[in-house]
C-alpha cells in the first residue's frame, strides 16, 4: 500500500485514538479529566468504527454486557465477548430495525450503572427504530439519501422520524451515558454524527417538514419532536479529520480546509485551479491538505462512481501543470457505490476532456480510473473520519 494511504489509515484508527485519549480501569473511565465510576457498565458500539472502538474496551472489560452493531461484511474481528449485529449501510433494512430493537432492549432490560456509547459514522443507517411503518421509512430514506443534500439536512429528517435518534436513545437509559465519538461530519456537529442519538437536538419538526416538502417526500405526518434537553449525557470527540490531517505531518504542507463541502466535481476543479494559479503563495515543493465531504447529486444514468472519483476526474479535466500528485481517499474504504477507497492521479494519468465529461455526467468515474490504474483499494477499514485530499506539488 502507498505510504501516504497507509499513514492516513493509521491516523484514522479509532482504537489507537482511544488508547491515547481515554484511560480505563476495572471501575473507572477517565476522558478529558472527567472521571466516571462504574461497577457494571453497558457497552454499546454503533457505526463503521464500532469493532475497533469496542476492541479497546473489550480487551479490558470483557465480562460485561456489550452490543456491537457494524456494517455487514466488513470482516473485522472482535477481540472479546459481545453480541454482534451486522447491519445495513447506506440504506436501512430489516437488520437496522433488528439492531434498533436490540439497542432499546439492552437499555430498558439490562442491569447497568453506566452506558458507554461508542459512536461513529454509519450509525444512522445501521440502527433504527422508525416512527413510520418500516416500508414507508425505507422509501423516505432512499429518496433522502440520494437527493444529494447535506448530511445535516438528511439527519434533521432522520431524527424526527426515529425513536432512537436526536437524543431519544439517551432518554431510554437508566444511568449516565458517556458517548465517545469518531466524527465523519464536516465541522463535527455532534447532533449530526450518527444522527445524535444522545445529543439534545435543537432542530425542529418544522425544519424537518420544510426539508421533506422541498424534496417532495411523503410521510411528514410521522414527524415527531426530539428532546431539547438531556441531563444524563457526557459526550467527547475522540477523533476527526482535522486530527488526521495534522498528524500527517508531511513536509512543507498546509491544511487548507477540514470542512470541504459542495459539489465534488467543483472541488476537483478548484484544486486544479490552485495548481494553475501562477502566484499561489506556496513555494514548491509543497503539499496542500483537505478533509471533508464533497457531494454528488445523482441524476440520470448512474455507473460505478463516488465523490473521490469525481474529484480526481474533474481535477484532471482542468489541471494544466503536469507536476502534481493528488490523493482522494475515503477513510472508511468505500467511495460511493464502488469497492474502492478512492484514487491517486498524477501528471502521467492521461484522459481526454470529452471522456472525463461523459464519465462525470454518468457518475461512472471508476471506469476511467480503473483503466488508468488510478484506483486505491483498501477494503472496509473499520473507521470513518470522512475523506482526505492530499495535493502534492513537487
Ligand atoms: O453516517 C452517519 O451515521 C451519519 O449520519 C453521519 O455520521
């Protein structure tokens, strides 16, 4: 594996991050100098990073009740005892509802004196107990997720259609909850990561309704208000994309944004425009670093593609300089509907403007990237701090 990709994945490893930030003994958890005592903790791990986050705890606390909900087929191994549910992402299905039921059962029926919730991106789809009938909920989610709107708006709707999200999970708990978060959301809004199951939610039914109307979605009669105040939750951010960008520590490098948003192909064109700018205030050799979640608005024909594929292609469409290398990597190992984490392109990656345009239009970036051997395959990584872009000007 390329050394930069390897480094990105190491720095995104939630187990390593937990081992640096959390101190744990048989009856005490310390995070950011906050101390939480327990005799009988309940460990719930939900999201793409659930196995690795749980492993940190299970290696030390293995005789307690634990539930891990992870994406189906990620092949990650748990080092301890826990009930494991393999669930569905990015669209919820019956397994998500089974996981939602289990989470409720654990919180309502088990005995515990502290809940340790290990939360990461992906949780929104992996665990659900929906307010609408399941088929109605699944239909709304398919349309909502493919609409291309930002994750904050998607999750405002999710939170108001759920018995788990938007702080409701915390309302089910009989004890304090400590939530440790690996963020995949640009800006780290904790009410958005995994749809904030333990975060008092400031968004409203009114906003959710507006979003549904804007997207022409049926089902607004099922929207319900979320808790606006919770007093049993302590939340801590354990890892995010900024920390990974900082940790990369590449020579002469500059972090220009950890909150990339907007159209993926516009971001690619913007990166090219930086390379084309004559008086850019960086002296070669330099490296520019970005993190975030550019969006793809699907329309018409859809091939094998993803946001990172589109960033690479539109960069190639516009860049004039030949001395560059661009990495576009999804830290969860999955870019769009492809089985690639992303791509690496450089001055030798040759494609015509016309084929790039056609491919962007058909959202089939990986056909071209496979041909030019520009793909990066990692498999599911067991983490998710969103996407990282490394632009090297040698
Ligand atoms: O992926 C999810 O679960 C989100 O909604 C963002 O963290």
